[in-house]
C-alpha cells in the first residue's frame, strides 16, 4: 500500500445505487461512487449522480468539490445553493433539505463520521 493516492475513477471499483424511493421527489437519479478511502470513519472518493431530486439529511461532516455538472441544494428553510464546476463547500451534521441534479454531476468528497 502506498501513502499517495490520486483521486481518479481508475483507483477504485465503481458502486452503483439509487436513493431510497421514499426520498425521491422527481426523476430517476442514479449514483456511481468510487470510494478511494475507507478507514477510521473517513471516506473519500468520487461520486456521480444523474438528474433528479431527492431529500437529504446529514448526520456526518462532508467536504465537496464539484468537478462537472450542475445542481441545486436547497435547505429546509428554503435557501438555495446553486452549484457548478469549481464550487467547493462543507455540509455539516444537521443539514437537511433537497439535492437536485439538473446536469449529471461529478464531485470529489471527503466524509468524516
């Protein structure tokens, strides 16, 4: 094992899933995850989602950098956060609202549980 790992899709086996049907508001969003690190409550890698809208609720801390695509995260209080390539942000435990992908999105993520 090396102590250097590039954040590329080739570095991990892709996992495919969908959000729970009860959380989906519109569309048929599909997720592909390339989880590059999974240890001691730390996860990081790449995540792709196709268009759709679903409910989100965070119990963990997540840093995100958008590489491709467009989406809008809307907090429960109605505040909208439009996102596109180059945007980076943190979602803290307790954040809840919706995530709408309007153009297939690819993000880098680091999650700490």
